[in-house]
C-alpha cells in the first residue's frame, strides 16, 4: 500500500497540537518542594544556626508582668555551654534571701519576699518551656514528621512566607505554628501549650531576626498565661561574636 503524502491541513493540525503542548508545558507552575523536603531544609538551616550560635554571647532582658504591670525585671549575659544549654550570668544586683528580709522587715516583709520568690520560681519554669519551644530543635521536627504530626498551613500569597503546623511537638495536645521565609529561616514560632495542667493554657510567641553576618536568632519570646494574668517577656538586646561586635 502506498502512503499518501500529508496535505497542508493535516500538517497544520499536528503542528498546532505540538505548539499547544509546548506552551502548556512552559506554563506549568514551578513545583513546590514536598513536605519532607521542606522539613529537611528547615532542619538543615536550624542545625547550622545552632552551631553558629555557640560563637556568640548576648544580653537578655527578662520582664515579668502581672495584669500588664511590671513586677520584676532582670538582665543577664548569656552564652551557650558545651552541651548547648544556655549559661546565664546576672548583670544586676542579686536577690535578697528570705532570712535576711525576715530579720530586717518583719513578718510582712517576709511574706512579700516569699510571694516574690514564688513568682520568680514560676517565671523560671515558664522560661524553660518557652525557650525549649523557641529553640526549634531539628530532631524534634524530624520525629514530628515521622509521626505524621506536621502539615502545611494556608499562607498569604506573594509574601514568600510558608507556614507549618505541628501537633504534639513537646507535650501531648500542644500545637505549634512555624512561619519560614524563602531561605527556610524561621520568622516566628507560636505555641499553644501548658506547663503542668492542660486546663491552664500557655501561649508562646518567639520572633526571630537576622544579624548582619547571617545568624538567624531569637529576638524576643513572650509567654502568656491568661488565667493568671501572667506574662513573661525575654528580649535579646545585643549579640557579640567572638571576633567582632555584631548588632542588629
């Protein structure tokens, strides 16, 4: 059988199909990384930040508020220890001990100081859990992903910010929302959690900024306990590198 030569109409039809297919392929949107890839990238960035942080010291201002009124304020110099835990050196006057207050001010002063001591103790417990959330531990992120507790959250288009929600991150029933930029650097971390009783919720907000040499670090942490009208604000005032003074 002799094949007939293709006429102009058939050639035009095939060419049109090829052009349409090519244009459709070019118009396909850039594929977003998978959730697993996102978690891997964030973990890698956080791991590098944790390593870099070991070369810095900074000042931390701690403020305790009750019903919005400042009850206590302290200033510390902070340096990461070899185990990654933060080491704090008070930069203000030490607290008076209770026995001295009792002798000099009587029972009323002793009660006042005892309440203040209890408040500071509670604040330190709150500080520990707030900083643990704000640290965004890469291993905790990996475990949460493996459990299936991480999901993408809707984000406003055009601002380059992606949001992830994480359930059961540190405690059963807690919820963490992490916002990261296009470089997979954390911008904010919000946690709905509790200290010892889930019926007494705690809200934690950690805000991050970047130094001139590229360290993405916690700028401020706010922990709020609505039932107690209690707030704890930790603000990092300045970061100093071992080789140069870096300010943001």
